[in-house]
C-alpha cells in the first residue's frame, strides 16, 4: 500500500466535477435537480472538506450536528436536535399533498490517524475511555452527510412542487454503539413517520458515476461471543495433571469451522471468525485460562438464532469432553440489512434513467454490518452503494489512506433527490 494516496480532485476545477451525466429520457424534474446541484456544488465541496478536516468520533459529533442543524434551519426545515444523542432530524414539507419518505446519513468518524496527505486531512484528536485517538472519516460518512445536505438543499428549492414530505435523518454513532436504535427509541419519527427510508453508503471498489445495489439481504447480522476456557494450570512437562485450555480453545476454533461447512445450508451465508485468542505467559506453563473472542455473521433472525444454538452446543460438548470449565458470553449486535426489493427496483430505475443502465451494477450480499438495519425494521428501506473510488486508488474503507473521489458527491445528490421525488410522485394521491 502506498504511503500517500493520490487525490486527483484537487487539480480539477469544481465545474468539471459535475461532468458525469446520465443517459435515457430524463424528466423536467431531473433537469431542475441537475441544474440546482451544479449551482450548489462548490459549496458542497467546501462543506465536505470542512467535515473531513474536523472529523468527530461516535458520540462526539457536536460540531457536525450543529453544521447540519444550522444548514436546515436556513433552508426552512423543521429541525429537532439531540435525538438519540447528537442526532438531527429535518422535516421538509412540500407544497403539494402527498406521502412521506425519509433519507438517512451517518456523521461519525473512526479512531484512525489519517495518512492521506490531503491539505484538508483530519488532524483532530479525541479521547475515548481515557485514551487519546486520531480521528478520520475513513468510512465516508463525511460524504454521506454532504450528499444529504445537498439533497435537502435541492429539494428545498423545489419545495413548491414537492408532492409530499421528506424526513432527513442525520445519525450519530454508527461505528460504535449503534445510534440508529437510540434515535428510534428517542422518537425520530415522532412528528412524521415515512413510508420508506433510503440511504447511501460509499463504495471503495466502484468509480464515481457508478451505483451498486443489492436486493434483499444485503449486509449481515453482527453478533459474536467471548469464551474463557478455564483450568487450574500446571507444569508444561506434566499436561496430564490439568486441563490444557489452549488445546481446548484450539479445538473450538477448528470445530466451529467444521460446523459451518457441514451443519449449515451452503446457501445461507455464515461466517464465524475467532479474531482474538490469548493465553499463557511462558513455554513451560499450561495457563489457567484461554480467552477467545469471535464475530459471527449471518442474514436474518432465524439463521442468527440457529447459528447461536450450534455454537453454544459445539463449545459445551468440546469442553465437556475435555473436562474443562468455561464461561461463554454470546451477544446479538446490529441486525442484518434487508433491502426491500420493490424499493430497490424503483430506486435502480430512477438511477438508471439518470446515469445509464451500464452504471448500475447488482452486487452480491456482503458480510459487513450497518445499523441502518434498524430503520428497515420500522419501515421498508434500501441502501445503495455510491461509487467514490479515485482512479488508480487501492486503499479501502477503514484504512488511514482511504480517499473518496468528490465527483461522487454530485452523482449522489442528483440520484437521491430524484429517488425521493419519484417515490413521492408514484404514491401521491393514493
């Protein structure tokens, strides 16, 4: 991996950033959205770079939340702040009667020291749990927030003809403890509940101008466990006088992989990764415990519960056979993201009209996680993948070298504004 990622946008005029254009029969609304997006693009780039330079960790997004709230107040939206923490809700009521639809963007950054070398690279420091970290938008949330501000600005300028209501949700804490669930618990839809929710996530494998999509199961349940295999410990030369927790732990690791390949339906994607295994202090001592931690990825509630049962049974039987005591903590985390097939089909049709069919790519489900899933439990929802990979770049999300191509921002604004408009238009009067 190179020490510094290239950033071609810096040498390109802002007007040229909007050179990506679609194909097909665009509507008058599409043309208006395109013109308004081009008009506000310089300001959007400034906002994105400002958010990037002042990256804030989960639960600390006060500056970003204030920027969002102030922007929406200027546009005349109904604004609520401190929803589920630092969350912000903006409601845009159109000039024509119609249904309601929502868009969500997350605002938080990661505890990473940025190594991109960009002139607006984050140099922020933050403290979490008594430790100091660097902060970096290495997952593209600065782009997500900027695109949403662009969409809200464009639609606010078209408010008189907007056939319904749009609820914009600026979410905190996607990366850490799950801000989506807290926003829902805190009444994010107290004033207006949308009929559907849409969102983007940047894609580090697709260039600007390309949008990927996954109908149905798209992102996984993020579950896991902590296991402690316990022993009295003994001399390494006499392993027969105590239980060896390292051997038992190793058997657990291997047995879980066998369980995945031999007990589960091969068509139901499942991953169990033991990412942490710690035990012992010397080569001639059998330690009193071995500690393992694992992540478990599945799709759907039935599969996550089935896999949990099998993991618990496997661990119990191996420990019993070895005469080992153990402590197991199993937890369910963020649920899997399910992209409503009807919403996804409609969104793809809109995006295809603007960008051309060749720039819409159906992708396979991914085992990553996203707490946008909680919104999908409230109303039908879909998340699209917005291409932002700069030419020749190799750095991935969550890398200190990750760079997002800003040419993806106007694409995101145009497409999402049209998706929201089309959703309302299709259902207005029904």
